[in-house]
C-alpha cells in the first residue's frame, strides 16, 4: 500500500472515531425539556389530557410553556408578565393559551374573537414555575372552539 493510501485510511478512521465520540446519545433530553412525572395536565373538551414532555422559557419578559402529549397534541401558554399573579387572555391580548390536536392541525387560540382564559402563576422560585389555567380557544374569527379546563402546570423548569 502506498503512503498516500495509508494516510487516507488513517484519516478516515480518525474522522470516524471523532464523529462517534462527539455524538450525543439519542436518549439525552435537550436543556429545558422535562420528562417524567406529569408536569402539565388539563381537560380538553371533556377529555383528560396530559403532557409527556414539557418545556418552558422566558423571552423578553414573557413566560412560555409548551406541553406535548404522546399523541402529538399540544397546549402552549404565553404569559405577558413574569411574576406571581393572574393573567387574563381575551381577544388580541398578548397572554394566550393555544391548543393543537396534532402537528399540522389548526391552532386554536384564546386571544381570538370570542376567546377567553386565565393563566395563574401560583409559585415562581429560582427557575421553577407552577400554576393553573383554563381557556376557550378558537381556530380563527367565528371558527370552531375548544374548551380547556382544570389545567395545571407543576414545578416546570425554565
């Protein structure tokens, strides 16, 4: 074997090893995403719903929480402030609760005309938030509605 062929094989082998060592494990959870005991649950149009994965973040003084169930349905909450208290959602408000039955399905939002809701931050300490929520959301002006009741998020890290 020529020296250039040996060098090429050695280089390919080295790159392969570096690639394997630098890859993350598939079962690692990204930062800010929580799995395990139920962190978010609600009753959606009379059916129990619970998130298998919950993530939270703060953006520009707003708190955003997203819960995704095993079937792909999603509840998202965006709170226009970031302290303990009550945050009302109404048409055109920046506080909003949304529901999506699955990826690609219509998004129902509580800040649509005839929508409403309330998100309560009961506890906010360090990087953990807990609270309750309920909302009526529509998929557009005069559109279909969905009722989300008895919502709770518990000890969610942001």
